[in-house]
């Protein structure tokens, strides 16, 4: 709620529409939490692959960062 009232009115200043900025914030939060070595899904995937969660994070962090950057570019 704090994000919505603080940032959403400024969407035009970022060159974005309100719904695009909200979508980008949601997806960025999801992509930011997923590559954490203590995230449940990371532990599950690492267990299924018989790998260390830190190795999974090393492999997925850069593609997720790139995905967020590309979303920011294409959602304008």
C-alpha cells in the first residue's frame, strides 16, 4: 500500500503507465525473491537436482536480473 501511494502517482515521470509500473514492481519482487538461497522454491529445486542452493542461485540470478531489465524496457 505504501508503494502504491508513494510511487504510482509518479508513473508518468518514469515514462510508464500506472498498470505497467505496478506489474513491473510485482514481477521485480518475485524475481528478486526467487534467487535467494533460503527461498522455499530454491531449496526445493536444489533438493530435486541434488545441488547446493547457492549453486542454483549463481545459475539463476543473472537471467532473472536480465529479465527484469528487459521488462522495464519493453513495458514503457
